[in-house]
């Protein structure tokens, strides 16, 4: 999608929240009051904002040793992470087409 007033295409950084030790969010997580979204939600959000421009999905690789990150079940976690990483490299939406999993209903 081009912004009509400037005729420019957006570059979007989708940065799913992860929990870093020593933060107020970590306190909420430890108390059971916050859980990061699932990787399926991250995938879906990236897909839905595609029309606005190129999308880069942040994958908490800042070496902050998070307590919790967006995740899914053991059966699809690696597949989803690999798909998101591949998509970041190619911007090809077919990279996000992964087989459904029973954890995602």
C-alpha cells in the first residue's frame, strides 16, 4: 500500500513482546499475569499487515536472555520460527504457509 500523500511504501517492524528479567513485565509474568502471544498470532499479524509494505518480524535475538517469548507447542515451534526467519529474508508470503497444528485452533 502506498501512502498517497507521499507516494512511499511503508517498512514495518513487527516486534512481538518478550519478557526480559528485571522488568515490570517480568514481575507480571512471574505472577502469572502476563504470557507472550503465540507464534501463530505473530504469524497471523504479519500476514494481515502485509498490504501496508514490507514486514520484518523481530525474533528476540538481542541476547537479552528472555524469561518468556512468543511460542507454540513442541510440534510446531521450530517450524514457525524457521518460517518467520525465512520470511524475514525473502519477504515471500509463501514462506509463512505452514501445516496446521492441533495447538492452533
